[in-house]
C-alpha cells in the first residue's frame, strides 16, 4: 500500500528582522525555511520587512482610509495567495520589534484582514490560513515561557493573527542565542525541517 501523497502548500515566509544585515540569525532561519519548503515541493513566496518602505500609522482614520503603500499591497497579495505563513522575528524588549508592529498595522487593514463592520467574534477575513511563529531571544526560552508567560507572543497569536482568522498558530522559540556556540547549525536545520513540514 502506497503512503498518501503529501499535499503541496502555498507558503509565505515573512522575515521580520528590522535590520537587513545578513549576519543575523533570523535571516539564516528564513533562508533555511525557504529552502526546506521548496525542497519539499511547496510553493513559496517571501517578504523581507527590513527591505520595505512604509510610514507608521498614527490614527484610526489613517488605518481605515489612508492609501495602502505599494510594498504593503504586495505583502497583502502574498498573504492572500498563501495558505500558510511562517513569521520569523527576534524578541526585542520582550515584544515584537517596532517595525514588525508597524508592518502588521499596515497590512491588516479593514477590508483586507478585517470586516469593516463586524462583531468581535466575526471580524476576520483571513480564515483558511495557518501560521508558524519562529522567535529568537537572548534569554532562555523556558524563562520567557514560564517567568514572563510568553505574554507578547500570546497577544500576537490571540489579538492579532487569531483575530483576523488565522488558525492554527504554532510556535517555535529559540532561546539563548547570544550564548549559542555550536547551536546555530542545529536551529537552521530545525527551520529547514519546519519549512518542509508546512505547518
């Protein structure tokens, strides 16, 4: 009996490190995820937030009515195309970097990610998509989970991605990256495996 064929997915990899310097671990992990996904036969697109140009939104009116910048529109097209997102970012001051927050505020506009008029339980327009969050941090991952309660990650999952309909959302936390002798290759292989799995 033949094993069932693996379903090819449309995967969008969002490299959300604010610094384009190629030496950052997040960029290597994004490269590995891309490689793993392509080798597994998935269709892949990629967004590098550090390479984009867009303003910070400063009002609810701007969020609702301001024209969408070209780089953000391309990202929206890629999200619309995908059925799985891999979002990679470093934990900064216990939270997502400011540039990633600004990116999400620009991308997840009413009419694209949210219904313009809807109840809180029925707001999301991005259902049918799953996500994998890969987060690096200087502290041990267990400290972030147990002492800090992974509060910012939970907020991103529930109040941002989950709110617009993305589900399920899985997480991979990579800690102690500042004391990582011998570890980067292990993490890169893990990222490649996660890209290939498409979940």
